[in-house]
């Protein structure tokens, strides 16, 4: 429904990567398997494969980002592509150039792929609808809608650690309302057959009808963590205090912060994840962030392999299966 | 040609005039710009022109409570001339222009400008709503007496809020002094926040900032309390929720002088039509749930909603060429108004006379206009349409300068054959 036909070609292959919603389990598994094969590459001394040699990839970021842009850049370079980073500040677009104009100008330079981050939900869909036929679009985060590569690298991390999804309980804690990461994670985890996906937050940080996304809703952290195999903490933006979503960081941490003690309610082998950047003492305490059950840095590392997989798969489809 | 010079006989159509409870086959005679005879032409009537209407419906020209013509101020989207021509093509003979032009309709000069442009174009009658507050700033009262004298049929604040409830109270009292109806866009600005879609399952999925149902009901409640206090006549324009319909029904039952209308699109579409970030379905108020659509239909059938309007908002193509939240709201609606309401007849929601009433006498009564009737002696504003004609909506063939419509590709039923404005044929389908 939301973009499935736009991002998959008539043979069911990935054409763009805009959202996890609508993609089948087989395709997601193929991405994870492909990423697994690239994970080896990043551990070698010569960390490059020539899959995308001669291709030009533009990281088109309308919103600031360090981590995501850097891992996309590294992923592209390890596939031997040429990479161009373009940060379009808000002021440049208010000077009058429309998004479409920006896109057309870059396309004229024979770009093969756009990696796009934008503050508007639906921006990646919009761009995918308007690029030339051989160009691929990868969504690096659009508004509150989707951050599909993050969701896949999270799934990759869970699969590596747990080896399966079927009987897992995954708790996603924090600002679900504004989170594109959470939306994509929920779709990915459900599609991959996760036993139970939970969201844990006060009602001000949950979207209306969130249960329709296929989650169980918890308002008490203690209830949400019970017997969880995976705990995913979301970043809390400081703006939420001004928007009257929360009274204070202090109360948020008191109710929803992940402490060693609370983590004890989860299963003994539970892992702790966070899409980063973390706010120590707000979402989780340092003992947890740096503790033995934290896989936060593994997530960053896996981001490269997963993005290599997605970039190579979409590019292969867009350019006629040659690579 | 001098107004009403031609004598016209519309022959053999089904004449439906809900204002006079009339529904019979016969002839409609027109002379001097007025209806000279219904069912039977007057003795010795010698028409200059005969319009053969066998198999067609003959009804009053439609009255549209909200059509943005984009002039003055946004001529790249449309002009009074281009959009009144689209009105004529859609069978609309009277349309009401909201005050949010640029400059705002807050002085008699702007009213006069719009009227002069409309008269010059000659396709439809245009009436204006005056601004409730100066520059629509929501703080200072406009010179409503002057606006009333200049011919404004009511006052309103467009889509701009009047945050201070005391200002709203004073504005209502002042409007009531001059017998002006206050037109309200029921949307609480704070609850709306930065929303661009109904706060529900679809917005949750697409990650679109939501506009909750309470943004509408809270504002309806605030205004109803002030209507009760001030006694002003109030009209809620473009209601979108079932709950607001019930609140307004209750207020009417309690005897409050309130009316309401709904936009045609909201009677057919829901939040589900936003799938794939469809910017053509980016409307204001937002498309809501299936349950809301049913509530609106029921409210229309019961007469709680007195009128269906086009909520016409033509745009240049660029206005919709952006990611959904950054696109401009609205659809070009004049040419789909009649077929979308006729569709409700096919779907068993309304009878044909009811459907026509909601497009003619209903909205005319809201504006207090002598329009929307074919009674003998009335101004001969007439719409003659083929209720069985099916056509596919191709945006490229629209008359309006705005081709932005969520109904592109729909097969619609009901096509205007002739539109007459004060006895003059202003539209004739080929």
C-alpha cells in the first residue's frame, strides 16, 4: 500500500528502498543474507569489493546527520562507488529552489543513486516517483515515516545475536510518535515473524491507533520489559519538553529510563539496542549503555554491511541485473 | 446582448425545484432574465430559442458556499474569469468567495474589485464573505458595517484562527448587530499544531503529523457556547467529523441559529485515500475515517448539513509537486460538485430532489440570497443536466485553471448540458 509497488519491480526485486512496509519476509531475509556476506568484507584488510565501480552515489541530506551519512558513505566506498555528500540546509531551499529542481540538477550529473534524508514524511517516495528510470532511491529517513536501513541493521543485529525471530519478545521504548525508526522496526520485526513486538511509552509519545501497526502497548516500563529478549531504546529529543509531551527529562528517566535494575526484569540474556546518538542519563544509564548486554556499537558496525547489501541490490535491479 | 433579452424555452425536461416542492415534467419559459412559466409556458410565449431537454433534469443553478477564485493575489492559480467559467461548466451560477484573498476582503474596495471582475467575465454571480478581523489577524474587528453595505453576504476569518475567545465573542456580537452571519472554519489552531492528515491509523502508518478529531469538535463547542451567548447566526463551513455533525444537530434541536455544510470530497473519500502519500488528497479539513464519512452522509440526508459545497481550490501544478506535508491543501472542485452529489443518489443516500436541494435552496438560505429556485418570477439561474451521462474525469480537460483533483480517472455520472445565468446561456456542452 505505501510504496510497495513503487519500490519493487515486476519480478519482485528491490528497485528502490523506501519503506519496510509491504516488503515480504523473503526479500527482507535476502537483504540480511546479503549483508552477512558483506560483513566479511568489512573485516578484511582490503575492505573493498568492486560491485559498484564507476557508479555515482549522492548522499542528499536535507537534515543534519553524522552517523547515518557516514555509514552510507563508507558502505558506498566499500562497494567502490564514487560518493558525493550534499547537505542542503533549510536556508538553501527557502531561497526558492524546489526539491524537484535540486534533484534535476543533480541528475544532470549522471547520478546512479540518491540516498535521501528529509524532514518531510513521504519525501523519499516523492523523489522515487520523479527520478529517471535507471536511478535508485534509498531512504535514509523521511520525517516520522520510515528509516528502513536502520530497521534492517537492527534486525541483522538481532538475528546475529539471537539466531531467530519466532519466539522473541522485543520491547521498543520511548518516543514512538515522532520516530521513523520505530515505525520501520515494527514493520520489519513483524514481517520477519517476531513473537511479540511491544511499545512502551506514555500516551503523549504514542501515535493514535498505534496498536494497528501490530504491537502491544505498555505504559509501565516494568510491565513492558518483563521477559523481553530485546530492548530497543529510542532517542528522546529535547524539543519534547517544549511541546508539552513530557514534564521533564528527570521524570522521563525516572519512569522510562533503562537502569541495570530494570533490565533485570528482562530475560537474563536480553540485549540492549539504541539507534543513537544516545542521551546518557535520559534514555539509559551508562552502566547499561556500556554494559555487557549493550550491542549499540555492533549496530553501528552492522550498518555498513546492511547498507552495502541494500545499495548493491537496488542498483542491480535498477540497472538491469548486470552487477 | 442586453441582460435577459432572449426568450428561451427549455422543453420537456424533468423540472426539479426543491424550494417550491416541485418535481414534474414540462417546459420552463424564461423571459427578461426571469422565470416566466413553469411546466407550461405563458399563453402566446414565442421563444427566440428552444433547448430540448427531454430526458434531462432542469433545476436551479447551483449555489456554492465556498469557492476560492484566487483573484486578487494568486492569479497564477486561477482568476475570477477562469474559475467562474469552470463554475458555469459545473452548473454553478452563484458562488461565495472566502475572504482570504490577497489583499484580504476587509474593505469595500476589495469587494467591489471582485464584483467588477465577476461582472466583466459574466459566467457566474460571485458574492463575498467579508473578513471577521482586519487582515484576518484574529485580533482587530473589521469594519463589518461597511462590508455589509458593500454587499458581503456574511463574515468569516477564512482558515485563520481567532485565538482570543473574547475577541471572537465581540466579533460575533458586532456581526449580530448588522444581521451578518458568521462563517466559521471549525479548527482549533493549537490542536491542529503542524498537522496535515487526520490523526488516525493512516497518519500513524505514514508518519504524517496528525490533526485530531478534537481540533474540530473543540472549536465547534467553543463557538456554540458563544452563539448561545450572543445570539449571532453562525455557519460551520466544511464539517469533517461525525461527532461535530452530532453536536450541530443537537444545537439546532435546542433552537440555536446554526447551519453547516460539507465539502463534496469528504462525502466520498477517507484517510485511506492518502495511501502512497497522494498529495491530491491533501485537503483542509483533512479526510477522516469511514465512520466520519458515514456520519457526514447521514447528517446531509437528515438536513443537519444544509449544503454541499465544492470547496474549490485551484492550484498550479507545482503546488502539489513536493513531499506530502509540504504540498498546498485543496482540490479543484467546481466541475465535480454536481456529479459527486448525484453519486449519493445512486448510492441511496439522498433522493434526487434532496440532492438538488442541498446544492440550491439549502446553500441559498444559508446566505440569505434570492437564488436557488425556479419559482415563477425568480431570476432565471438554471442548470440543465443529463443525469445518466457517464464520463471519465480527465484533469487535462478541466475548465478550471487548477487541474488538481483526487478524482482523476473516476467515472462520474451526470453532465451539465446548459447553464443559464439570469436567462442567458453561459455554458453549453458540445
